[in-house]
């Protein structure tokens, strides 16, 4: 009897629960609270503004206002003052189109990017592959190669200038050359192409660990089933064909991100050039040139602001072109970008 009596009671309770869920009200007509939406925590408004206000104030004062004020100064003549004086329109921008010194600085950036971007990508990928293949002590080697990233660029430039490539017989670089039976080089920082060895080596030492971690994260995100299937098809594990046909295609998104970050970092190169070679016109990237215009002896903030906007526009265009050709999506997105997907769709329609 108890089991038979409990069955109708359970059914009735279930029916009331269904009616309450369907109608939104219980038997007495009271509406049940809707728990499907996000739950608002009472009293969190003050905490939100306490946490975000310092960030918003810093963003406004140190980023947004300087950008707006720099754009305003680029249209005026402002020499020796940060206040606009005479309106010159686009004359400051036209100055950089014919300025040979600025064009030479862009050429310096191009040479630097040609050296540092592929060398960093190859070294970072090679270190990531080696560390990913280690059975033990991966965390130790990750930390060892990442530690130079925490070093100041100025400190690294001082070490490179005073101890490694100082041009003296006692310098480490010249000691290595002497051990190899080669003559020492006294123009490490004053003659081409020796200064490129100094500039590229210090930037490579400082940033290769960071990009190694990006490639390592990409390698560890590749499913092991792909390697197992490739091994079944006849590819040797750890071989060059396995790396070419499996690993590299899976790292396409990582390659795109690393390439974009390296190009931006090359555009922002300043510390090593300023501290190692100074204001040498042959080794002066755009940021050093604009720094000397705006904060050097000229104190021309109007022309410097215009040059900063021109350099920003070049960076944006370069980033958009790199993204359009390489992209951040999957391989299907790349095929669609180059028209391969469209060709396949036409074949399916036929």
C-alpha cells in the first residue's frame, strides 16, 4: 500500500513541478524566480569601479590623451613647446615623403628586419623542437632560455658594448676569433657589416626565449593521433618528412602570430641602436630618428608627432598585409584566401 500510495504522490509532485516550470508560477499563483539568466551579485558595483578605475585613468592619461594631442600637434608647428602655434596642415606629413634621412632610417629598419625576423623564427622553432623532445627537465630548460627576456635592453646593450664587442684584444668576441686563428676586429660598432652582428645578436639573445615558448605551446597542442597515423602510413617518427608534413602545417597559426609580433618588435627597435651605435645615420632606425627630432636639439614636436603617425600607419599596413597573406585561421581559411576553396566548390557543383 505504501508503494502504491507514494506513486501518485510522486506523480502529482512531478506534475506540479512541470506546471511550475512551464507557467512560471506555483499553485498559489506566486511566480518562481527565473534562474536561466546570469545571476547578479549584489554590492559588486563599487568593487568593479575600484578595480577598473586606476586602469582606466592610466589608459586615458598615458595613452588616449597623448594620441589625440599628438595627432593635433602634427597639424601645427610646435618647436620648443608642446602647445600648437601656427597651423601648417599636412606640411609636416609631406616633409617625411621627401626627407632622405627618414627614408634611410626605413632602409635601416628593412635590413634589420631581414636579419632578425627569420633568424629569430628559426632559432626559436629549433629550441622549441629540442625542448619538446626531451623526456625530462623541460621546465628547467624553458626557464633558462626564457630568463634573458626579463633582462633590461639597456643593461644587455651595456654588456654587449663593454665586454663582448668592445673591439679590444681582451674582448670576448676578439678572444674567440684569436682562438680560431683569426685577426681581431676593432670596428665592431663603427663599420659595416660588423655592427649588424652586434645589433642582431643582442636582440636575438633577448627575445628568442619568448618566441620559443610560443612555438613550444603550439607543438604541445598538436594531437598525438596525427603522428601515430603518419607513422602507420610509413613516415618515420622524428624524421624530416614527419616534421615537414605534420608539424609545420599544424604550426601555421603560431607562425603567423610570431611573424606579426617580430615585425612589430622590429619597428619598435630603439634601445640597442641608441645605446650601441648612437645617432649614426647608417644605423639609425625610424624611432631613433624621430626621437632626435622631437626630443633632441630640434625640439620639433609637430614634425615628430607627424612622423610618429606616419610610422604607425606603416606598421598598420604591414600588419594588415601580413595578416591577409598568412592569416591566423585554419588551413581552410588559407585555401579560401588564395582561391583554392572556390575552385573546389566549382568542381563539386560540376
